[in-house]
C-alpha cells in the first residue's frame, strides 16, 4: 500500500469482529479470560487495547517501522523514550529542542543521573566532539521548534551507528507525510500526535515507532510499566485524524509557503524562518530528506509584538500547532517559557520571535489577517 492508502487502511480495518468501517472504540479497562490461565488477546487496557493497537499499527506503517506505541501525550512518549536509558548515561540533543522536552531533560531527568549536552546538530565534527564514553543517545528534532532548523538525519544516524548510540527523531513538525526518519537510518521516531497526526486540536497524545524487535519490546515494557499509554477514545480520535493527514499536510504546506513568501517581502519583518524558502540555511538538506516543508512559519518582527498580536483575528493566540485552525504564538513567553533565559538565548529564541501554525483556511484570508496585524496600532492608542 502507498502512504495515502495506509493512512486509511492500516491496522485491522475494517474491524474483524463487527465489520465496522470506523474502528470501534473499545472503552474498557479489562478483558474477561476464557478460563484459568487462558487470557484472550488482550487482558488489561494499559498493556494493550484493540482501538489503540489499530492506531499503533497505522503510525508504524506510516513511518516504516516494525512497531508503534501510542501514549497519553507527546511528553509521555518523550519520558518513556528517555527511560530506555539508565543513571550515568549521556544524551546529545539539539539546543532548540521543544520547550517541554528541554524541561524534562534538564530539570527532571538530570535528578536521576542522566546527563545532557545541548548543541546545534549541524556540524559533524562538533557532534563527534560531544560524544563521551557514557553517551548512549542522540536526540534530534527536524525541522526544529520554533526556528525550523534542519538537521541532516543521514549524518546523525551515521554518527550514532559509529558510536553505538541510539538515534531518536522527534518527527512531530514534519509528520511522516513529509519526512520518514527511519529511511535515513534513525532507530526511533517519536511524535506528539496532538499536532499534525490528530490535526484537529482536540487531543493530547503521543507515539513512538521502533525499528527492531528489541526496541519494540523495551518500549512496550516501559509503556506498560510506567502507564504512559493512550486512552481508547483518544486513540480513536487520532486514527480519525490520520485518515486525512495527506490532504491536510498538502494544504498546510502550500498555505505556509505562500505566507512565508508574503512575510519575506514585508517591511515590518526582520527575518523569516521556513525551510521551504530557498534562502533558508537548511533548505538543501530539507529538499533532500523531506517531500514538503510543513505548516509552521516563524519570523522576527521589527515592530511591537503585542500590537501585532492584538490586531489578528483569524490567527488565534495559542500554543500548539498542527490543527485546522491557524494559531500564532510568542515563543519566549509561551511555548518556550519553560526554558531558562540562558537556554533561550543560546537557541536564538528572542523576544521579537513569532511562530505561526498555518491552518487550513483560505490563504488569502490568512494573509489579509496578518496584514491587519501589521497595520494595527497599539491597544492603548486606539
Ligand atoms: C508538542 C510537542 C511535544 C510534546 O507533546 P504534547 O502532546 O504536548 O505532550 C514534543 N515535541 C514536539 C516537537 C512538540 O511540538
């Protein structure tokens, strides 16, 4: 099956026991045994659940992995993945990591003896230099958040193999429709399904896709042991969202490119960050490893941030991304507020940085809305 077909038919669909074309929501905590020592296929929903399993098989098929696992949030997927490590282990991670992952790594996991080095993963020598005797994992986000930096996954996975590190790609921003990290040698792919996979801003969820039986066994052991699993209803919503993932991603990307080009020409804009622009520093690598550039556009504003945000109507001021509705946010005080000011500075997340999650609306309406923001006068002088 090809991607568009997989997004609708992967997993056991239609449902084998009822023929339901829409996967039944198996809203149960436990499953009755056939008899003494005779469990059925499922015994307890934390361990496995039929609805969740269809979602897991679908995400695994879309990413080209051997198994998938669905979690209660992107962060519970991140937490589970990092628990593959033990005290004393060291992780190399990108410096412009998702704010919540940065907080988990730097503020929480360090208390359990895991060490982190945050660097820009754009220079092979720099990465090799960061490898220590206790390094076990390399963690990548590409395109990264919020500056859309691009990391060469082939280079990272090669370094990982040479040094026997586990390579992890958080593929939330691209979605498997535009990027399949496993094709470039990554061992583990992670998602906040809250974003594009679900796509409708109505679920918090996460996923991990593995590439070997050993990794699948280890991730499932942790999911079950830590109780980080996704609920049946949430799994069903994400499955429903995935059916239209290809269509949505195409629209997100075409709208985002049009907006990036509009912003590039705007006198109130200092700089635009979108990997689909030919002058973006990561454009060549993005072109090589992705089939599209996604729906997030960031830019630096010359004028007052508050005034601009106040002038917008269609772009709602909210964190998150990947939904049908366009959103705008101020990274320094919203999505990346959990980072220390020093970490933000190092990652280039300045006070004038605005991030757009370009939705599925008519792009002309979106551009008119931005125009209204640029023309707005400060609320106090209105
Ligand atoms: C949102 C996000 C997460 C965390 O996911 P939640 O579903 O909010 O817990 C992790 N990584 C990236 C890149 C994200 O955008």
